[in-house]
C-alpha cells in the first residue's frame, strides 16, 4: 500500500497531518505522478490504473506535491534500510521464491543500485547471511 496512492488522498480529505519516513535510496527517479484513490473516486481513472506494486515506491514528484500541501512532513529512514549481516553464517540464497521486499533483504554493501535498477532478480544467487536490524 502506498502513502501516495491511498494515504495522501485521505490526509487531504480529512486535513490530517502526517510524518512519512522515506527510504531515499529507493525513491523513484522518474517525474511520473501515479493515479491515486482520489482519482478513482472522482472518475478520472479506473481502479485498474492505480499501481499495485509491492512495495510501491514514490517518485520525487509525488513527494514534492505532498510536501507542498503542508500536510506531510518527510524524514529519512536510512538510505536503504537493509538488515545488517551479524555473522558469516549463510541462511539462504536470493532466488525466485524469495518473498522479502527489496528493502528488507540483507544486501551486500554496494549492491543497492543493482537491486534498485533490476529488482530482486538481479540478486539471484547472492547469499543471505544471518542478519538483524
């Protein structure tokens, strides 16, 4: 579920302020503004047009719109948010059955940009070490 797609329209409707902790390393670099729940409710787009990515990362354009509204304050939640390996013990390998979302994978330092560009498939075969937050 996305802050932009579902949360922001509700914040606007009820004029309720919020704080969003962003993971800056995974913010979309495009200038696209995705349809929201409000667009569906107003008949400007069909429900099928609302993105259903999991997790849905916002674009800088969407973040800027929310910040200008005065309703949303943004703070950083670390650059990539990955768990930290705590031992050399390998507990699994990244594979097509890996169900963890991108930012919860214990990624080796320096591989984050690869993960951002090609998704989890770019890490198939990489070891998952015993880890903690």
